[in-house]
C-alpha cells in the first residue's frame, strides 16, 4: 500500500490574501466558532481524536472500481478516503450517491427544504444558488486565509474568488481548476503557404489574402475551404473547444462573444458592443466572395475535424488541443502536410487586442454554516492539491490506467488555471536550456514529449507540449498579458435564468443572417431587441453583483 507523506513539505505562508479572500466573517456563519482569525495554520496537522465530515456526489456511469482492491473498491473505500483519514484524521462519510444529475438536484432540493445538508460538497451554479438563498453556506473568507497554503492560493485567479463572493464575503471557497489552455490560436497550412508563395499572415487582411490564394489554387481540391467557420459560437463561461471557432477572428477587431467587459467602471455585455459591426461586415464580405464555407451554420465541431483531416481546409481558428484531433489525422495520412499556428492576428497591424479565453471557472466548494469543522474542508483540499507535487502516480493513474483523481471527495483534480501552459514552458526550458524539471507530473510530460520526438509516442504530444507546440504559444501570449477574462463570475441572475438563452439565441440568429448577406441593420435591430426583451434588466443585475465585489 502506497503511503502519502506531506507533513515534511516546506510551506511558505503569506500574511494576507486578496481583499476578496480576506473578507471579515460573520460570527453566526460557522459552527466551529472560527469567525475571527486564528492566525496561519499548518493545514497538514492531523486531528486527534478523529473527526467525521459528511458529503455527497453524483456518480458517473463511466466510473469503474475493483472490489478486490481496497485502494479502488468504491467511492466510500479508496486510496483518497484512506489517505485523508491517515494523514488528517478525517473520516469522510457520504450521505448520498446520486445516480445522475437530475436525481442529485432532486435530493438537494429536498434536503435544502429540510435544512438537512452535508458538511461540504462540490456543487454546480444551481445548487450553490439554492444553498446561498437558504442561508446555509459558511462565510469561509477568514478560515480559507488561515488554513490554505500560498501555493494553493497562487493556483487561483481573481475570477475564482469573485465567483464565490457576494456582498463582500466569500461563501465557501474555490477549487483550483485548469482552463486557460482552451484559448484560441490560428492554424494555417504551411505547405500551402509555400505553394502560393505567401508569408505567415500578421493581420486579418493578410489572413483573408491567404485564404483567397488557397481557394483560387484549389489546394484542397474543388471543395477547398479558405477560412473554416462552424456553428460553434459560444464564449464566456460557455466557451467551447473545437475547430472553426469565431472568437479569434472577432477578437482582432476588439469584438467578443458572450463576455462581460468593464467599460466606464461598469459591466457591459460584449455581443452588443459597436466593435461587432466592422467585424460582421468583413465576415459578410468574405462569405459573399466564397472564402468561408457556405454551410457554416450546420457545420459541427465533429464535421469540422473531418474536413480538416481530409485536407480541404487552409485556415481555421481553434484551441491549442486541436493538434490532437483533425490535425493529427491529417499529418498521419498526408506526409507532405505541414501546419503552423500563431497567436490570432489583429485587424490592424500594431493594434493588438487581447483574446478571450475559456475563463477559469473554479469548482464551487460549498461548506455548511452548521459544520463543526469548516476548516477541515480546506485542509482536505490542501492535501489533495499538494499531493500532485509529491507523486503523480498517486494522484493521477496507476499502471492499469485507474484514475485515482476521480475519486477524491471533491470529485476531480485541483490544478491551476495556467497548469498546462506552465507544463509546456517547463518542457521547453528543459529541452532548450537544460533546466531540470522537479514537478513529477511535468517530468512525466517531458518523458512523453521525448518519446513523441523519437517516434514511440503519438505525434500530437510533440505538437502540443513541444518547444514550438501550441501550449508554448499560449504561454508566451499569456505572459505578455494578451488574455482577456470574462468580468462576470457570479451566478446566473434571475433574468438570465428566465430569458438569457432566448434573447442570446435571437442575437446569434441575426449575426448569422448578417454574415450570410442581410443588411447590417438586422444586427442593429437585434441589439435593440436584446435590451428591450430582458438585456437591460440583466445588465442591471450583473452590475449589482459587480458593485457588491467592492464592498
């Protein structure tokens, strides 16, 4: 049996946290009486006598167990349950294991009504809102400051704190979760550029000129697609991965999809801003010319991957991990194909706008205001987070591929938003500068990269994590401050929940119509309707939350 030892780890603790994490705590919101600061604590100190914490979770049909092995026997009996008990003196007990999301919500509704809830759980927006409105969540600001480690806090971004903060207090605490690796880059067929004698595009007009040259030369056959677009139109907290995305093109004009922007000290909804008009008119122009695939409203991410794999597409925007899918298939089937990637270029040379990303959305870790040991939930999170630096085998998968990380009481891994980008930077430093890698999981990635370089692992590992890989490009743009995060990280407002999807869908329909030839006034009228049909109220509700952050 493998033993996880963390107590000897040197922990550097800081005296303060961000204003959001260090909010004062109401004395009646934590059963432990830790409303005021007890000072910095070592989160790895074991309870004696042992304590018990209750939680709940939703099961997954894909989760598998081995009843013959106590390390992986069930949700209730596995390596993590054992480690939490042995290392921290905490017994974790499940009040319920819901078979699916609908059953879980029904159980939460019934138990919230009865005010019979567990000590902690990872919950979604809907359940979190129900718990908050029922006044059942502990204000964890001061407790989190006292019991969390500097390393864990460094893994969070401001948005993580904001999503747990209302009226100046942090209700529960955020669980670090990687996200920024979904940021968009521009992919171009390098071998096609060589054939038409053009350079890597540095502006959107140059992207269009290259797409035109590819189309005119029919380098992908009679069905050559200069610039691929799909119906993948999401952004913000719904930011989707996939090929043929819109955001890279639009961001070059300073236009953003489904984002909340800070303008004049207030939050404004991005998709109704004036920067959209020139971007839409340019898309309309190239669609009319035939440089964009005419069927984009019906092209899914899956179909886009097939089109790229078949060698029909010259240019497209996608996330960094696109090299795993259609591109990887293309490179395997066509030995002459070469793909380059660059940060999305601006519409005007020298005028670089930041790009939107899949804004980090941390786990919402609810802690009951009636829990006798709310600090113990923070201690468990610290144990889980720091384990990944000690033993990747322990934290991730064993030789059989059993995913231990899935059976944490928190339900998944804790990783920083920029985790994948930092891994790639470590691989690049090791490969180019000989800098040693000490993090166990990064070292494992470096070994995989070297195997891909030698031809004994799949090529995409080279194109994703290598010194010239897509994650390296994202790391450099991230460090250069070229990412724009969604400014709204609160719960869906009442009007959002009631009307948001309807009015946003109507706006998207108008945008598609303009690209396909409708007058730009179609978009203008859709913007007016968006405000009139609920958008104005949503803006007011969002700004009420935003002002609450400043309290």
